[in-house]
C-alpha cells in the first residue's frame, strides 16, 4: 500500500463565507500519486472551514456563490447566526482572548489587537456541522466522482482574509 500526501493552498475572503471548488486540485494530486486503486481523503486544516461534495450548480448569485452554496449559507444562518457582538455566543470567552493575546504572534489572530476578530463562533459551529473532511474513491488512477459532483472547501470565518491549506491524502495501490 502507498500513501501520498500533498496540500492545496487557497485564499479566502473577508465579509462572507468563501466557497472554493478544489476538485481539479484533488484530481491533479491523485494523478501525481501514481495510485491506481484506493481512496483519497480531502481534509480542512482549519477549525472554521469545512469540506463537502455537492453537485456543481451553474447558477450564481451576484456575489459569485452558486445557488446551492447561497442556500446552504442561508440555512446555516438560521441555525447559527453570524456573530456580531459579545452576546451571540458564549465563545470566545475572556480566558480565550487572554490566551490568544499571550501567544508569541497574537497579531496573526487579532489584527490591531482587535478582539472582534475572534467573533467567529458561528464559523466554528457551521464547520463542525458540515464536517472537516470527505473521502472519495480512486479508480483507474482518477478521482471517481459523479459527473456533476464537485469537492468544495469552505471557510465560514468572514472576519478577515486568510491563506488556508487543504490536505489531500491518497491511499492505495
């Protein structure tokens, strides 16, 4: 059995969830692995991000999301509304703020030491609900997907732009 690992690097936006189609990147990694039969797992490296598979939708909103992505965001907004103040969620609490502020690089997480940058409880809860990874079949050296299916990485943390990593692990023969 062979295990092959790689990373897809992506950038996400401020102000709204960022949905990114990573299907082509996953397919390229599967091909580079040389594995003919097995599985590929796509993993978010971040606690406010998720990975899921959905039909590619050809209709888009004015902000660029597909209709299915916009509908998913609207549904999740009903379950976990965006955090805009201290009272929306228990998270983050004072202990968490103080811990982050004590790290050697707090500016990475709190630009300008603005504690509102950690008002992302909704993003953590949404990504927990959707899930941080998905596994797919590798058949005859290719990512085996339904013809309309795509693999999406989503960053629900809208507090600021980010550089994110998607791990891809191919296992097989």
